[in-house]
C-alpha cells in the first residue's frame, strides 16, 4: 500500500518540486520533506494539499479491511431479538461504566421523544 509521500509524488506528476511548492506557497524543502514522509500530516497542511490537488482527504488514508468484534452484550441483545422477546426494545450503546439504571433512563427518554414525534405527524 502506498505511503503518504508516494501518493503526494504521484499527484505532483512531472512538475518540479520548486513549481508545485511555489504554487502551494511553501518552501521547496517542506514539500520535499512531505514527499519523503510515511505519515499523513494534519490540519492546515493537509487541507492545503487536498484543495490544491483537488482530492478528498481520504485519498491519503489507506482503506483497510473493517473488522468488527462481537461483544457479549451484542450477542445477548441479538439472542433476545431472535427470540422475539425484545419487540419494544431500543438498542443503545453505553460504555460499561454507565450504571444500568442510567441506561434505562436514556432508553426511556429516547422512547418518549420517538413517540412524541410520531404523535405530531398524525
């Protein structure tokens, strides 16, 4: 998978570093350093490069495989759904440090807002 510097050199194409650096408003040494680095810069430098070369920021980020890790709580919820015992359940995610009572309160507030919004449509 190509690294940041290689992707940047591809965008520059046959133009000289001096020419592109001048158009970007940066020293040639900065452009050279960017073309030799492996990691993607952040903030204004990345924004300037993406705007100049008219590419999205994601151009510089490798698209790796997405791996999902099952959790015990997800398995339990899915088992309840499959058993049809969770007809009126609302799936929520909360970090483990949240007390069970707080999770239930949040789910109830979400349920109330959902029902309030549907009653307005009628």
